[in-house]
């Protein structure tokens, strides 16, 4: 008999948590699980794959932070579906969803924390601690996230660690010349990629300075920033104030990142905080040497000097120095890339991520029946 599982998340935007939820929903065995997805706030582009897979998607339509009507609509929907398990993802869904599931008498409730969240106030952490008490467990993708919340009063043993999963990469069918032409970069230049939403967490100002230092040093590098977001205008002005488009280009959102990555000479991420970056996983899977800020989420992926290089947060000169060393030493760069690809293949597959969730759901349901 199948177990009905509701996966609850605020939106279907193009974020990492949304991608992982979609991969999980699409790949949970249909003969064991009846999966429904509820979006607390609004729909988004990622939901199309759920619709294509025949997975029911319901939008609750929360309009503001403490929207009581959305809470009661959510409770009513959970009563209608009568799931054995509700699994909530991210703060809004964790807070609304776990409380509504409790009121709807859902037998088992699981939360999920996907990122280190320094923006949270004492009130946010109080809510997290209270709702942890009604949760069977809290899934997370990173030891750094677990340790962050343990430091804020949620015992580490309440967490279940399930690393992100990544789909098997298909070989790029595009030549380097084609890729560089699509990015507006001379194919003779060294190509550095950074991928992610344009907002303060990602510290793109640091990367722009690093790219200017590296570009001035070598005169043959271009950092291409792939992504969009609320800081786009500000970052373009910053780029134009400190460097030139030859050294730093913005390419906006693109759906062909997997085809771009194999042609990159390095991948940069300078984030202030992360859970477990899907873009880093994808770069490592493509065998690209990664230079990353030395923060807990990145440390879970990049083993310094073995699968990439770690740089102290905000050290723009060291980003340039470490990358310059790799560009001057292709043998070391290739070894880092090969080690990274092997690590992702062995530890971060979609199959492993789904199997771990399936086992968790079945163990949780069996405890309810005991």
C-alpha cells in the first residue's frame, strides 16, 4: 500500500531547494509513495516538470508574512489529502506547514533546513525550536547547516543528513568556440564561471574585484556571471566602476549551464553562507576546478587541495592568486577536477538522495504504526 506524502515549499522558483524537491518528487517510487506538492506562496517555473510527471501541485496563495487565511486554507487542504507524512522545506513552509499539519492531525511531520540563515532573528529561532519539538526529524543537506542550528538551540541529533542529488550530466554537444561565442567571450581567453542569484549572499562584489585583479595580472581571463536577481543593476554599476567587460561579463539567467561548464577553466563561488550549493555540485560533476569561499556549506563539497581550493571569505586577492596558480598548472587543475567528479558520482547522485528520503519516510511511517 502506498504512503501519501505531502512536500510543502513556499514557491517553485529557480532555487536549489526547489530543484531538490522536484527531483525527489519525480523520482520517489510510485508503487510505494503517493506524492503531492503544495506551494505555500506562489507557483514558479520549476513546477512544469512536476505537472509533466503527473504530480499534483496545489498553490495556497499566502499574500503576506502572517496571512491567517492562507494558514486555514493550508490546514483544510491537508485535511482533504490526509497524508501520512508532511515534509516542509524552508522557513515560511516550515513555520506555516508544521503548525497546520499539527492542527490537521497529520500523523508524522518532518521539517527541512537547507541553508545557514544568518538573517534570522531571535523570534525566528524561537519558532524553529518550538516546531522542532513536533517534528520527527529535520532533514538537511549539510553538516554546516546542522551545526548552525545546533548552535541556536536545536539538538544536532534531531537532524537527518541527506546530501543533495544531481542528475547524471550529459556530454556537452557544443564546442568551446560555440559556447564562448554565446557568452560574448574570445575563446582564446581563460573562462571562469560563477552561477547563482544576484543578491548579497553571493558576494559578487568580491568576485568582480578578484576578476579585475586576475585580469590585470594575466590579461587573458574573463569571469562570466550567470544568473539574475535584485542586485543586477547595482552589480553592473560596480563592475563598470572597477573593471571592464572584457574582465567581467553578466549573461543573465540561462538554461544551458550544464553545456557551459565543461568548457570553463575554473568555477568561482564567494558566498557568505550556503547550505549545499547545487551550482558547485554541477561544476564538480563537470570536472571543473572550483575555487570557493571557506564556509561550512562549501567545505562539505570542496576538500581543500583535493577536490578544489578554499579561500578565506572576502579575500579577493587570494581568489585571484589561487586561480592563477591553477591556470598556470593545468596538471594540478585537471587532478582537482577529476577528484571532484569522482566524489560527486559516488556521494551525490539523485538515486542516493531519493533512496535516503524513501528510507526515512518508511521508517517514520512504521514508527507511527508501531
